[in-house]
C-alpha cells in the first residue's frame, strides 16, 4: 500500500489531481489507514498512469469516467471501450498530422529567411 504522496510522485501528478480523479469517480475511493490517510495499491497506480495518458491525449474527464464505468461493467462492454479508445487515437493522429503541417510551414519560412528573403 502506498500513500497519496508516493502515488502522485510515481505517476507524475500532484496530490490534488489524485484527489480530483477520485472525487470524479475515475479512481476507486482509497483505502484508509488508522490516521485516515489514503492508501493505494499497484493497481491504482497503473490505472492513474492510464488516466494521465488519456488526459494527455485530450480525453475529457467525462469521457474517462464513461470508459471507467464501462470497465466496471465487464467484458460485455469491450466493443464500446474499443470504440472510445480508437476515437481518441484518431483524434491524436489528426493532431499529429496538423502539427506536421505546421512544422513544414515553419521550415519553409526559415528557408526563405536563410535565403535572405524578408517575408
């Protein structure tokens, strides 16, 4: 069992974020020790790492909650979970393509400047 401070550091979140995810139902309520401190297992750490990954891809807290609820229902929800993850993956791929296009535009601008053009 790990304290919230250890978990936050391990995952790369702040303590407030861990509490927030717990309060929004993305994370099961933590067990408590005799001093009422939150305690987490390796399972919760792995789940928080995945939550962080989903958030970094731009998935909303509401979408992650929906995903979490589907996980809790069981394997009958696999098609819906696959669809959610595939949709998020496609959004991320679209963003990558947009960033590549922006990078090309910046490279073209730099090339013109290196040739001495003023625009």
